[in-house]
């Protein structure tokens, strides 16, 4: 059985407290939440990058890895890198994120994948939009740079654009990248939406319900990089996940 990594900090009066104990006394401002399923090749690097991103903001934060059934060393590696690891009771991208967001103690949260495709050290622009009053900030990959091979041709030029067009047609949202995996938001605002999706359609559900609730939503350009060599194949199943996204958008149409 793996032993969780625990970090200790010394308070001003010289008492030694665990990170969990200290978080009760000092409010956490931002939680980075990473869904995980068999990401041993990359999750450790993602946790380290997330801590760098938090440090760049100069605020108190935490990194949560929400695991939805990994059978490799993902949980042990994440804990060793300094994450608080929680286990989602159900399998799936949405299930992992819902559980991780529910466990988050930060006033704000930033979510991204655990496959190292997003730059978690570059979170200041998300933070600036949140501090300006936005409730939800979407990272738009099509406004940034997509590395060669980072997104399959059909996903880049057909699947993702079509889902975004459909999303804009069925909701009041003007978001240009409905399937982006890197987002930031006011934690309580998203919790109030009562998101329910277990799969990849979680991404569409969040935007559709945020639009319906008249939350303040914005987008910023982000880059999408390649995942590390040796990683297992993508968890995305284009036909199944595409149909589930369409079904969700139709059910939540304005």
C-alpha cells in the first residue's frame, strides 16, 4: 500500500503543522484539480508544474489529483510529487472532475488534464480574469498554438469545431472551444450548477449550464502540446463521446 506524501510547514510561533492542518488555519485561494486515469508517465510532471503555477501567483494553493480507477502507479507518483490524491467513486473524466472539484478547498479552481498537454505553469492569465470578476474562464486551443500531432486531424478540423458550433447554437454561449480541458472558475459558482456528467460531455455540460445561469464567462488563448512518449492511448472515444456531447447539449438547450 502506498504511503501518502505529507508536507510539513512551520507556523510563525514555531509549531509544526501538516499541510492539511495548516489549510484549516489559512484559507486556500486556488485549487488545481487534475483528473487522472493511468497517467503514470506524466502526472508527476503535471503536479510539479501546477505547484510552479501556484507559486507564480503568490497565493496559497493546493494540487488535487482525482483518480478514477488507475491500475498503474499514478496515485503513488502524484502523492510523491505533492498532490492530495482523492479517489472518484465512478470511472470517467467528468466523474473524476466532479469529485475533485467537490474536494477542492480553494475559492477558485483551475482544471487541466494529467497528460502534460497543457502548460500548468502558465496560469496567471486565468487568474487575472478571475480577479477581474469572471466566473468561468475557458482556455481556447484554437486561438493559441496546437503542436504538430497534438490533436488528430479530424478532431481539429471537424469534431471539435462542429461540437462548438452546435454548442453555440443550442446555448446562449459564445465560447469557441467547448471541449477545452483547461479552465478556471470560481469554485462556488460551478458547484451551484450541480453538474452530473460522468464522461467527456462534462465539458459541454459546464458551459451550457454556466450560460443558462448567466455566469460571466470568458476565453483566453492557450497552447496545446504533445503528450510524453510512452503514454497509453488517449481516453477519448470520438464517436461515443461525440454523441454523448450532442445528447447533453440538446437536453440542456436554451
